């Protein structure tokens, strides 16, 4: 994000802190609750969003060195990501070419080759089939054509992208659609891996995405938690193709900056704000002063009412030094989950589960997005556009 842009956003937030801030939507929008309950729609979403669309998976720090690997099946297709011996990022369908078993169990590690747990066929981290157990008994075939199936992948700005279907290369800049400056600015390659968790929830995956789509609710639902840190009902609003960015103001940060430094040009943007990105089609990307969070939200199997949230966070170098100080062995990266889960799991997802239950009763067909909830309209229309469905419109 360029300096002028940071100053523009800080100016909006500083003025908003003083006078309440603007609303950005054109009007109130009706959105059908059947979007959270329709099995045919979910099947279409699975095919288009989770197989055919490039997905933002994580950061370069997920594969910190040559030989690192990460096996992740949240898209529905087991995916093996590696950093090969030359340092290149690669992605494969994590399924054996012998009888189709998953080769590498879920998780992360380091190793130059992978042996299938079924009959011990072995693959390199470039995907080549390098050994067939008791090959003389198995019989002849062309090993060269039986490597792991390669998936399109790309690494840029410290982001890892994969499309879970073989085919054309991924154009990361096209997927970012104008967010390239932002991503370059956050110095993502300098961040190191913190920790990961998977959050199962009894909500449609889009309803889970929606919980990150406005801060109208902060002073109510989060009055005991987040509302102490982040100013509710105040956000910036910018769209980048199907992606979205809103920036929130840190209450203690702005108070301190206002008291200490009259010139906004000297304000430290990252320490004063929480930037919340929607990266199409399923990822929320959060940037605060200490870390970035990648929150990838998926349907859980073929259920319209279940989702899985794969949450990883990555820390700035100074924060890593704090956590890895040998004098303080009690400091744990995982402790960050406590604050996150107090808000997202105990408050947001709990509320979303009640919406899901209501949606399934059919008692009301539509709900409303306000002018102060513009991201929701953007998310829903980005998904509708992706599937060629009619767009929602403000009344
Ligand atoms: S299925 Fe992998 S070695 Fe047989
Ligand atoms: Fe929330």
C-alpha cells in the first residue's frame, strides 16, 4: 500500500473517530437465506470456487526452507505443497498413482521424499515417482508418466496460491486485482509461521465468511471483547475486483497518536489499524501490528450447514523474538488463539449458527444488508458473479 493511500485511510479513520464516519452502501439490500441452505448451490460452489479458482493458501513461511512440505485437504482435494531442493514452490494432488491412497498425512514437515503408507511407492519433492516397492514383482510400466499429479501454483509477495485442478498457470496479480501494492507493502516474506488451528462450525461456509464482513456489531456482540480495542461502526471501504478491503481503527492506538503526534504523516499505520481483506473466493486476511492471520473458510464435505475454518497466523520478526526468547519458555504462539477464539468462535460463529438454524426453518426468505455493511453485498455479489447468478441490488 503506497504512502498516499495509507494517509488517505488514516485521514478517514481519524475524522471518523471524531464524527462517527461515513456509510458506504447505496441502500438496503435483500439477500436470500436459501443461499445458505441450497445443496445444488453448494455443489456448484464446490466445483467453481474450490476446484477451478486459484486459492490463497498461506504464506511463504508455510514452507520455510528447501525440503519443507505441507499437506492440506481443506479444499476437498488432498493437496501436497512442497519447496523442492531448488527452493521452488510446487503443489500436487496428494494421491498415490498406484491405488490412489493419500501419500502424505495432513501436516507439515521437512523431508526430500515421500513414501506411500499403503505399498511404499516413493515420490520426490518434485513429484517424481522414484521407487516402486518390489518393482520386479509388480510388473513393467512407464514410471516417468506416473509422478504425482501437478497442480498450478504460484508464490508472489510472500503468498502461496494453488488451483486444485491441473491446467493453466496462476496469475497472482490478476487474482489480487489491484491489491498488489498492499501485499508488497506488508513485507509478507519477512513473517514467520506462528501456529494453525481448524475450527469446525455448524454454519454454511459463506455465513462464516459474512461474520468478518462488518463492524456494525462490534459494540453489541463484542462489547466485552473486541469493542475495547477496535472502534465499531467505523471502516474504510475499497473494492479490488472480487476482493475487498476495509480498515478499522485501534481505539488505544488512535488515542495515543492523537495525544502524541499532531502530524498524521508520522503516524504508524500498521500499529494503529486492523486491515481486513476478503480475498476471493474464501479467505479473510487480517493485518495488525504484530501479525497477519490467514483465515480460509471451506464447506465441510457436502453439508450446506457445516464449515471448516483453517486459521494460521504469521508473525513479524520482532514478535518472533518475543516468543522465542529462551528466558521466557512459557510464551507460546498458540496463546494468540485464545483472544481470536473468544471473539470468532464464542461470539461470531455462535451468532452465525443461530442464523443458520433460522435459515433452515424457512420462516423468513430474505435478510437485509444495510448501507453500513457494504462488504456483505460485495462478498455475495462476487460469489454470484463467479457462478453467473443474478446480482443482489440495493433497493
Ligand atoms: S496406493 Fe500408494 S503405494 Fe499402493
Ligand atoms: Fe465479529
